[in-house]
């Protein structure tokens, strides 16, 4: 009964350099030697520094400020590292706000974004906070506080380039339409609060840089029509993760050109003479490569031509993004010889709990460790406790390597 699985096809190409693979293997071995037990995440500052250096080398006509997208990787060790680099952080929830405040970010280095923040921000307001308004209701509810504490405010605009990626005919729920934003401008003018920032965030895994140019052109038209003199242009995040494939097998960054992005921004900047700095809030592009998930094969089955590896970590617990992304998945131990179509599962009782299905060496056996690469974005925030505890977390920075989160137990 049932269908026979297809034969192993061409191996997906994730495009990692041999040095990157060797770096992670070495760090994982060190963590194991220091007592790490699977499943565990291992994160490092070095890949983040490398991506930021690439972004900083772009010529974007104005100085660029990179805001840490805290929701992408809310890891205290990363927050501390980021702050020590003199870089600021963007938050969209009370939890994130408290995390960055605890990590020592000063008020001027915290940017509050996201919808419905009138529900939680009043309790945390402080003088000089940077806040991008997302709706007219938010503005109504928060305006007295904004005036009292002289917030440095911005508007998130919903341009026609922002839509639900799964149903492109529908807009997202974020930001203000041009009509709403026009009303917001008038209300802020009446109370004498200058609009310092104009903000867009198009969506995630943006496939081509062209849409940034079109969105910024809409923002410029709005700004000119309303006589605004913005100091900052916040283009949000959305750059695709590197070394990651969509379910169809294509690299998610295959059609995204950093040079085309830079050109679009340089063009757009001609219409923003008062803008002093460009703000970016890339999440997955910056953080995805900064971590791996390490799991152990617990059991091996074979049925209807499919080899099945059942492991102590997987999609349900640690890697929800495997629903829509394919990541490199390699054994830590050297395993060679004939390959067969292999599915890698987590330990939960969910058929859904599958990290990937592709050709892998048939010599992989129980006790082997597998590495799921590029686990630095949206893994920690989406991990679950489904039937199991949360995984250990390890952090590497320079010569330092240590456990920064123990395996948590149900009682916690
Ligand atoms: C306002 C804002 N900025 C930045 C990001 C980071 O997005 P990405 O990881 O796609 O770069 C998000 C993600 O949802 C967001 O909502």
C-alpha cells in the first residue's frame, strides 16, 4: 500500500565554503569535549560579524545603522556582543524590550516597532524613546505619552510592495496606508512632535531587490506630498538568508543582488535630501549563518525504499523553519560509501517532525551526530517543548566557548 518514494535526486547545493563547514565541525567537537549533550544549538558571533562587514561595505549614499532584529535571535549572548559593537536593537514586544534593556542598551539605542504596542508600551515608556507608529489607534492611545516623554517618532508605511507572501493579492496587517499616514502626520504636527523616521518592512526572504526601489519611491512621494523632512529612512529587513533553499530546491538568495539593492537605495536617496542615515533591520540575512543544531541519531528504520533516521531533535522541537526551508544537514562523523534516499526525523509523535529528506550515506548509524546548518534565525524563538525539554544552547566568541542555557525541565 502507499506510494514508493522517488530515488535520491541531485544533491542540493547550499554553497557553504569548506572553511565554514570546517569551522562548525571544529566548534561542535570542542563543545562535545566540553560536555555538550544533544540536542544542542551552537551559536557564534563570527558569522554575524562577517555578514555585517559585507553590508557595511555597500555604498548606500548615507551612513548605515544596523538595528539588531531582536525577535530573530533573542539570545542574551548575542545581544551583549551586538551592544559591545556599538550597534542598536529593534524590538517588537514587551519581552524583547525587557531583554534589550537588561542587556544594557541605552534608550536611544532601542527602537520600538511592531503592531499593537499600545497594549504594553505605556508601562515601559521613558524619555527620548524611539518609536515607529504602526496604526492610528496606537497613535491615539500613545500620543499623550509620546508628548510627555518627547519620543523620537516615526511612521511605518504600508506600501503596495508589502503583501502577504503566501497570498500576494492581500496586504499584510502592518503599518499605515497613505491615507492613514496622512492623518497621522496632521495629528503629530498639531502637537509639535516631528516625524524623524519613515519606515517600511516589505516582508521576509525578499526574492529580488527591485521591490525596495519601488517601495522607497512610494515613501518619497508620500514624504513630499506631506512636506516631511525625515532624518532617518528605515528600510526594515527582509534580505534572504544565505545558504538556504526553498522547498522547490532553489537558493532563496538566488535572485537577490546586493548591488541592485545599493543602486535602488542610491537612486531613492536623491528624493530624501534631509535623510542623515539609512537604517536596516535585517534578521535572517544577518543571523541565520550564526548557528547550528546538533542532534544524535537514535534509531534507523528502512521501509519502502526510504531510510529513516529518528533523532533526538528535529522540526517540532528545534527547526520549525524546515517546513518551508531546506538547510544543509551533514553527519559530524566521516561517513562515506553508497547513498540512499534518507529522511531525518525528530523524536516527537508527529509525522510532521521531519528535518529533511534527501540522499545521505547509508553508513550513517545510531549514535552518529547530525548537523543542521544555518540555525541562527527563527529557531530559538519558535522552539517548542512538545513532549520534550528545551535544548541546550552553546555560545562561541573568540577563545570562549560555553553553555549559555542548560536543558530546561518541565518544572521550569
Ligand atoms: C519590523 C521588522 N523588522 C525586521 C524584521 C526582520 O525580518 P527578516 O528576518 O526577514 O530580515 C521583521 C520581521 O518580521 C520585522 O517585522
